[in-house]
């Protein structure tokens, strides 16, 4: 599994013009699932993103975790994180999980993240989504479960 996390002042996701997820200060999480991924990878990523110290303390240093900051999360599925652009002009998505596994692990990831008692909003799996955000920093990280 792979996540791209962006620290945001606010973020929202719309489907067909309707807002379906919206957060204030927190993390926008783009989640990709690869072939062969499992719940252990999701558990690792939930723990990592909630405990990673990427929010600023009183001295302006990244010293505070999302958990400590009471951050909010907006989780958006994004299979294109496993797009391979090495050959030709069209990306290959052979490394991405099939939609059934992708949705199962996406839902599991969201459930585990919600169990932290932090606010969690989501996009809609397999939908065309309009995602907007105000990036805070900017602060962006890519984390793989493997």
C-alpha cells in the first residue's frame, strides 16, 4: 500500500458537484492499494500516519503527531499511485490491486483510522472526484507499507 499525505489547513472532496467529505486542519491522505497488499500494510500505515511528528510545536518545529494535534483526516482512494510510467506514453496499472481488493483494503484502512477516535472523512471509491485543499507548508510525504 502507498499513501501520499499532505498536511492541510482544509480539504474537501466532491462527487458530481456535491461535497461528500470535508475537513479542517489535518491530513489529506491519498491511498493506493497494490496487488498482494493485505491488512498488515493498512495497520502499519494507520499507525505511521497518526504517530508521525509532522505538525509544528510552539517553536515551529515538526514535533507533534497527528494524534497529539487532534488532526482531521480526509482519505481518498487513488489507484494511480501505482501507475508505472517507465515505458511508452501511457501509464501501466498492472501493479495496482483489482478493484475488489482495493475497495476491501480501502474500507479496512478507513475503519482502522476511525478507531483512533480522530475525525475521518472519505471520498467515494471508484468515483471521479474533485479534490480541493489548502496545503499547509507545503508538507507532503510518500509512505509505502513495504
